[in-house]
C-alpha cells in the first residue's frame, strides 16, 4: 500500500499525529497479527524514496530514537548506515 501511495504522489515527508513521519512509524513498535516489530521493508522503501532520516517529531525524536527505544536492531543499523545521527538529542536531553 505504501509503495502504491508513493507512486501516486503521496508526500514521503507527510506528518501525522505528534508531527511524526512515516519513518517514525516504520521504525517504531508496530503490532501486526500479534507480531511486535518495525516495518523493515517499509523503511527501506521510504529511504529509497528520499525520506529524511533525521526528521523529528514534536518532541524532537528521530526514527533512530524510536527504533532504539523499541529495540529494533536491524532498523537501528539500517538508519545508522543511512547517516542517522547517533548523538541526536530530543527535548528530554536523551540520546
């Protein structure tokens, strides 16, 4: 569905609740059919389409913060390899 939306002009940087982008959603905890995990394939697609790896939500959190908090090692590595700042701080001065 995400690929179809992007191919038909959806904004890869669109923001929703708490100013989160699709990167935040893909990197964070997701429950699908009882599975807790990030959406690796969706994250790859978003990155291919030029999503900003450093996009911040209303608290200053990046997708890397979300992935780290939810212990998604594969996503953390992927974001790091794409240039995510491992020293980025959010409003609560956490890294």
